[in-house]
């Protein structure tokens, strides 16, 4: 396995873990009171932003010539 493949595999695992956390937080948010929902949805937004950033970096690494 190349270093690039190992990096991609690690990043994919991290993305999957974040997606699972987002789903878990959404379930908790549905059952929470109003104040707690705000906290959960803030965490969800943060995780989704991190996930998007990693996906963008991965896309740039897979296609280095693209802007």
C-alpha cells in the first residue's frame, strides 16, 4: 500500500466516523429540549464543515491539476 493510499484510507475512515457522529447528534437533537437542540445543531454544523474541508482536500489530492 502506498503512502497516498494509506492517507486516503485514513481520511475515508475519519469521514465515515464524522458522518456517524452527525447522525447520532441528529437523533439526540430530535429528542432534546430547545436549548439542547441549539447546542446539538451547532455541533452538527461544525462536524459537517470539517467533513467538507477534508473532502475538498481529498479531491484536490486526487486531481492536483484542477483549480
